C-alpha cells in the first residue's frame, strides 16, 4: 500500500484527512471532464481545512492519495475495473488498475488510518431484491468498518426503505445532517425519516468519539441533503427512474453494472441535469467531511 507523502505526513502530524472514492471518477462521470471534477473534489476538501486522499489501485498497487499520473490513469484509461473489497486482490495480483467503491474505499481508508470518507450516495438494496438478492457490498462492509461516511443518503435508484432496514440490522449508525429526514441523493428528501440528527460538525464528531469509546466496529453514515432549490426536479426524477429501470430490465443489466447503467441513463435523459446535481452532491459532502474530520 503506497500512501502519498502529503497524506502520510498529515496522518503522522494528526491533521485531518478525508478519503475520496475513485469509482465515481472512472465509472460515474463522463470523460474527459471526470479528471477535472476529481481535482475539484480534492480542492473542496483542502478549502475546508483537510488533506484529500483519493484511493485507487494503480498498476497493481493500492494508492492512498493519487499523484497527477495516477489520477490521469484512473480518469482516462478504459481498463479500470470497478473494485469492491472482493475484487481488490485479483486486480492487484494481475497488476491492473482499479477504482474503489464505497466498500473498498472504506476498508482501505481505515487500514491507512483515515477515519472520515466523503462520497456521493451509498449503495444498498436494489429494487426487486426479493427475487434477485441484489444488495450492494457497501452495506456488509460498513457493518464491520469503523469509518464515518458523509454522503447524500442512498442512491435514489435503489430501494431506500429496505436499505435503511438493512443498515439498522447491521448496526450502522445513521445521522441526518441538519434535518430529521433521510437525504434522497438526487432529491433532498428520500421520503423516510433519519434515525438521528446532528446540526454541526462538532456534534457529528462527538458521535464519532463516543463510537470509539464503545469500541464499535461499525460505520457512521452522515446523510447530508441537498437544499431543495438544488435538487433534481422530483417529477423529472421519478419519470426518468421508471424509464431507466425498464431499460435496465430490457438490457438484462444487473449486479454491479446496474448502478453505472442507471446513472448514465439519468445523465442522458435529463440532458446533464442529474450529472450537475451529482457533482454538487460530492462537493458539498467533501466540504462537510473535511469539517467533521477537523472537529474529530
């Protein structure tokens, strides 16, 4: 595992560090803009007082923090695998390139000594999971990984209610940031309540410290909603979601390919509006994660 010098020095000095995933760079954002956006995500962390650590596998090596060449490879190459925890070893053994999901990023961040992670939306229970058993590995990993994840809730293309039930069963703490409602990714409100609420980074940090005192190994999810004025139009969202689910079913798209398929469908069918919302989500979460890391 190669820890970037800036990240290593920050950790050694006790300065705040925020992990960032790389799947959104390689599989969630269109080329060539994805490289510029990745740098904007890192800049948002820096502006809020923390050091960014984008995580990926480059030429078979885990990188905690990417230099320019590594970021260009993750953003620009066509052979970058989408890596959950189970995929890391095969990609590394083959000397390949891998973009880390929420699960893989969380596991590697904690291994490197990083306790706060910013992303867009969590994976979760897929719709029709009663028949397919399709559930993101993010959930199982968060149950056994003491990371604090700042996100905009669960991706709204998933079964949000079922995902919240699974998070409860897995003892993952869920906090609504500045709201009693659970954030809905593209939407401000998922339609479900948040189990707990915090209204400042210091309050979230107090929960993190209490978890450590208890010796808990499960994650804390901080669900940070978009302001209503910045969300995707709810009527447009619901219409495109229905069409996207039907298109995925016709194409036989399932498993880890389903989320990139649906996000791309949203991007095309909303004429880029969903992409702009997604970028705004990550920027806001990167800033809040840095503030929480500083408070911790």
